[in-house]
C-alpha cells in the first residue's frame, strides 16, 4: 500500500528511538509539569526560562514545537475591567476612612471588595473582608452571582461569627451596588 519493502518496514519498526527523540520525551514531560504549575498560562519563552533553571539547555523554537505537538497552548490573560457598579440608585455612605489606614485595635476597621476568578466551572466571585489591624481575612464567600445575598452577606456573617465586635467598627468598601444595597445597610446599622 505504501510501496515500501518489507525489510524497510521491519527495520523501522524494530529500531530504537533516536537520542533526540528520547530527549524530546523527557523534555515534554518536564514542559507538561511546568505548564500545569503555571495554571496553563506560560508560553514557550517562559517555559524555556523555567527549563534553563532546571538545567535543560533547550531553544525556544524547540520548546514551541514540543508544546504544539502536545497541544499545550497558553491561555491569554484578559484585560482588567472594573466591575464596580457605581451607577445605582442606592444612597452612598460618606468616606469616613479617607485613606487613613492606621488602626490601633482589632475590629476597628474592616475593608472589603469583590473580585472575579475564572475556574474550570466558569466565573466565580470572591468577596473578602479584611481586618486592617492585622491584615487577616475575617470573612469571605465564593458565589456564582453578584447579588448581595450571595456575595457580601455570607462574608459578613462569617466575619461577625468569628469576631466579638464590642466597640465602633468602620466597614469600608467601594461604592458598588452590593455594598450600598438596603440588605447590607440594614445589617450594618444594627
């Protein structure tokens, strides 16, 4: 069918892999590990740099060829976008913190924000509350939606359960709709 002699086929099938082929198999395994550790974000230049640190002297084009053969393609970072919805109809609280981040006791100032994280299941929203006194996270939540009930309220409930608030507490956040909604404002007033 391929117009090859039997002896050529048997010579090919019984042959040991070449030295270069064996090297490529070893390097391919290391590349897959580096690629996985980078959360699939490293391309050939960064992987080449990591290989050099591990003692492998490999050119960038060779790394690119091996990555292509293994179907390893770096995921590109998306441009940063602001997700704060400050065009809402809720009343805005005044900024009493005014970038004065000096605190003298625990539970004096908590700061909070919401960010989004891409996961294999889709986008998730992470809400974090940090006590400025020691810089530790006192409350957090993960959710699939940006609703107040799924973001800030669970994080707030976790923070309150794990801390005794006996004195005045300043709660600082951006002026997004989740933080300005009546659901959280009523809780903060209490």
